[in-house]
């Protein structure tokens, strides 16, 4: 059957939305008024490179089987949808209009799939034995998440890499790394059927008889999306130094044994929470991928561009570790550096 899906976020969210409408579902993107007007007038364009092709192909929303529309947060009516996808960064949900929308989503009891790097607090509450009250300090406004039923929230790892070309309109997205979205199941079988039907529909879509990369993969384990924690702690957040930003490659390979130690600590933390070792990505595979990551992470670029808030997965990792009696001095030092830089940006912003 065709589903109606509400996606909060029209940048990265347009990638997932495009995959959904290619499979015949209807998607509404939640975004700013100017972006919503542009999308409603011209549609969206997502560029993906197919296997064995040299150039990216453009996938225009108006050429795909499902329908794409856009609304502002004030106009979104979550009760009219079968699924809500959270595709903004965690601090954005603290904006008053988005916080109000989040409250309406929780009240409507629509199943929510987050594609943030930062696991929502209700999702963390699904982990047996974890004291989530000790984790609230990692969230800009933890009260945003209090109305949500943990059984209605799941997490999807945002592994595909994509960006808005700066010279293009806000309705254009370029996919640089067309990997798969990996989503953990909900508690409820009916909600999991939605995920499974989305997975199969996306998998079946073809263009000119060719397969299209960027799939949705559904997993039983709660911890498959947590494989990214070790990567973020070892590379992305360590791009933020007191001296300035550095490339991910340098953060990882500047001291490879230190990186291996941090990566192993986070992997062990996730396994202590209940993950199977098979849920994790081996350090060697990550280190090899980091060889080609020659720019600072988006978190580092944001901090050194004056951002006053970013997603704090670094702090969440440190607090989660402390909650179960684990500590790592390097991760705690990274948290302190990011805290200092953000505090300085807030002071400068007045």
C-alpha cells in the first residue's frame, strides 16, 4: 500500500523522501516558508550516481510515482500521516515552532523514525538498564522528547553522504556517498510492516532497468545505528581542536594507535549496552575509509564558522559511558574542547 510520510527537514530529508516517492509513497517535507514555496513550485532534484556510470543522474520529484509537497512547521498536521521521519539535527527541534510540532507528533502517536546521528532520548529509553536521566545533558532541550512513547520511536543510521551544492537552489541535493540507511525495528509489528514495505519498494525501483543505490535496510538489533558512534568519536569530533579544525584523515591517522584505542573503547561501550560485535564496523575498515576524508567534519566546520549549538554525540558517548561506569580521558578531553569552543561562539554572538 502507499503510505503518507512526513519528513522534518528538506535538505538531507529530501534524499530519503525521494527514495520513498520513487517507491510510490507520498511525502511532505517540513521546512522554512521560502524553501517550501520553492519545492511546491519546482519540486526537488536529488543527484545520485548509479553503479558503472560516470556521471550523477538527476531524480526529479515530479517525474517519480509518488507525490512530494512541502509545508512550514506551523502548517504540518502529523495525525494525517502513517510515519514521521526526523531528518534535522538535534538542536533544531528546540526552535519554538518545531518544538510545538514535535508535541503534536507525540500527541498523535504516529511512529517516528529518526535519521539523526544523535539518538533521540525516547529511543535510548528502549535500551534495557540504561539510566537515561543521566544523558539529558547531551541534549539542547531534553524536554522536547519527554512526550514521546519510546515504543513509537526508532533510529536509522544516516550513512549516505549528501550536500546542497552552494551554487544551486535549496531544492537540490547531491549525493556524494550512496550507501544505505540502516534502521532498527519498532516495538510494534504493524509499524515494522511499514518499514519492511518501504524497504522492499525502494529495493524494487529501477530506472532504465538499472538498480538505484541508497536503500533502506531493516534490522532486528537496536544497536546497528550505533556503529557510527565509534567513527564520530574517533574522527568527526576530534577534528575540533583548540588550535583550529583539522581533516578527518589527520584526526584518525595522526596517531593511529590512539585512534584505535578510542574506537575500541566506544565499540566496547556499545557492546556493553547490548550490541552484538557483528553490529559494529571493524576499525581497519573505518581507518581505510578515513584515508580519503581530506576535509574537516561538518561538526568542525560548524564550530569554526561560529555555530552556537551542534549535535553533541561526543557528550552523549561520554555520559553513556559514565552511566555504566566507563571512562575514557581522550573522549572527555574532546567534550571539554567542544564545550569551550561553543561557549566562545555564544559569547561572541552576544
